[in-house]
């Protein structure tokens, strides 16, 4: 985890911060499986920045992000 020294303002909730340095949108599909097993109530994604220098078009990048969100909704409809 590369996020150090952050304090969460709402301490009555359990928060897990997961970071995958250097990962691209398509890599996140593999990381999702163990995360979804924990039955989270919310997921916040910060994805796509490592894809910018790739040979993918902006449309392909958006398509990958939409697919990622769709996979989460398939597995965990409550999110």
C-alpha cells in the first residue's frame, strides 16, 4: 500500500485502501476477485492514469473502465 499517513474522517467504518502501482485498467479484473469476496459496501476506483501512455485509444480506455464497473455490478449488485 503506497498511501501512508492518511486519516479517515469517519472512524465508525472499516476502510481498506488498496493500491496496485503500475497497474492498468485490464489488470484490475484480477485484483477485483479477492476484493469482492470481502463484500464491500462501496468501491472507489482511481484507474486509467497508467493507461494514458499505452497504445489504446481514449474510447478503448473508457470501454475498459465500463467493463470493470460492469463486472463489479455483476458480482455484487449492492455496490
